[in-house]
């Protein structure tokens, strides 16, 4: 699980985890950010924490 996946550090951490073969779950604050992270970066699941 990666927090703040819409930011620079969170998005890179999630991408590295995906490259290493991990299942990645991220946390973001809006539905738009969740959709972008899942579609563009390929996270397995993104949860809107609000």
C-alpha cells in the first residue's frame, strides 16, 4: 500500500513496486486522481480516502 500516490514520491514508489512484481494499492484524495493513477500508472487498486 502506497499513500499519496498522486504525488511524485508515491507514484514512483508504486511504479517501482509494480516493476518488482508486487500488487500495488494506492491512496488518493479525489476520484479523478484515483482514476488517473489506476489508468495511467497501472496500479491494481486505488482507494479514495475521503
